[in-house]
C-alpha cells in the first residue's frame, strides 16, 4: 500500500536535505549514502537495544567503520 502525502513541498525539501547531507558526507572513494545509512542504522539499532551491552557495541562498530573509511570532502 502506497503512502500519499498532501504536502509535496515538505517531501521535496526533506529529500533535497538528505541529498545535500549525503553529498557532504561523500569521500573521493564512496558516496555519502553508505555513510549516512551506517550512522542512522547504528543509531536506530543502538536505541532499540538500549540498556544492554549490545547497544554500545553497535555504536562502537559503526564508529570504527566510519573512522577507518576515508574522511568526507569538505
């Protein structure tokens, strides 16, 4: 079932904001989408597992993966 929104302007603005952010996260070797997905996925999973050791392990793994990757272009 498709979702329909009456506010296409807000959707367009949000989409443009995500695109801009992924461009800021981009490196010479990869686009920023993977970096953004790693950050947001880790945040969602860490919050879903809060108050457990797994929560910090998730954040630590994401931090390590993003730190090992080339730094974003500025």
